[in-house]
């Protein structure tokens, strides 16, 4: 596994997941965006686990050669 690629992709995926969560909450929530829910420990743990899973799949994927 390419650890450098794993780390970079995980660090890029985490803020993207936070932005997606904020946009989703803004669209679906009647009370608007609440920082306490977005920055809650439970929410951040799930986002970091998801970012690590995304990083793992990107780091272990192999590009197929065409030809």
C-alpha cells in the first residue's frame, strides 16, 4: 500500500466530507446548519473513518494498462 497516497487522499477527503455534510444539512434541516451537530465528536469520528476508507481504496487501487 502506498502510505503517502493514503495520507494525502485521507486529508483531502475529510474536509470535502465536512462540506458535503454542511450543504446537506442546509438543504434538509428546518432549523438550519447547527455547528454543534457538524463538529460533534460522533460526527467527526465517522467522517474520519470514512476518509480513511476512501484513502485506503484509492491507495490500493491499481490502474489497468490499456493496450
